[in-house]
C-alpha cells in the first residue's frame, strides 16, 4: 500500500493543535496581565491547553510509541524524551503564571513578567512545532512502512475510543477549527462510520456548523451528502 493510502494518524490533530497554539500565543501577546479579569481568563485558557497537550501525549505514548518500539529497537526513545521535555517546559510556563498570580495586580514588574512568559511560550511553541513535524515526516512514514493500514486504523480507533467524551469533543473542535474542507471530508467520513448516527448528527455535525463559515459548512454537507 502506498503512503498516500495510509491513514493520517498524526496530521489532523496536529493541525488543530497548531491552530490552538497560534491563537493562544496571539492572546498571550495582547493580554493585559495587570488586569485581573484578563489575566484570569488567559490563565484558564492556558491551563486548558496544557491539559490537552498532556492528554494528547499520553495517548500517543500508550498507542503509537509501543507500535514503533515493537518494530524498531529503541524507535520511540526520541519521542519519549521529547515528551518529557514538553512536560517540563509546560511545568515551567504554568508555574510562572501561578507565581505571577500570587503577586498583587499593582506589582510593578507584572507587565515584565508577562512579557517573559510570552517569549518563553513562543520558544516552547518553536520546540513543539519541530517535535510534531518529526512525528509527521519521520515517525508517521516509518509506521506506514512497518505496519499495515489495517493495523494503523485499528490502533487509531483504539486511541479514539479511550478518550473521555468531553476530550473527544474538545479535540474535534480543534481539528475542525484548524482544517480545510478536504481534511474535514475525510475526517467526517471516518467519524460517521465509527459513531452512532445520533452522535454524528447531534455532536459532530452541530459542532462543524457552529465553527465553520456558512460557505464551508455548505460544502462539507454537500460532500458528505447530508
């Protein structure tokens, strides 16, 4: 089976993560950290992002890394190491925000501390982008060569099934926000084949209708014949 026919096990969710990271970076750059309401709103948003990235890595570590390590001795070591680095960097970032929060709003250097967070967060994004690019360009292609399409689809299905419902919806929201209609046609075809019709209609389709532009939603409906 040629590579284009193999399942895209990394790219759809990574597109969603890229979109979310870029948007969060933009908000970090425009947030007034001396304003308590603005700071609290951003802190909640960032904490949710941290939780999502950690959940994402936990699933990759449970399902994809063993598949690679089984076929290539030590094949997942670099991935595991980078996941630890990501986790440590996230600890540093959330810790910095929490330390800022402990200071009063008139703390004279909160603005400067917010700026340092913004810069560090973007250094994190630079590292994370390289990491997920490696997963897509090297790891995914290796798995295409080492596994059958059926194995990868089954593994991907197991990963999806292990997500809590609210996490699955959050990830789908990210993927819809970061994808084009071609991506979504493939994604939603797979969703329709794997979930009950009422879930597809009342959750997946309503989510897409809410997020997409009217034109893109119309195109997606036409392609899916719904």
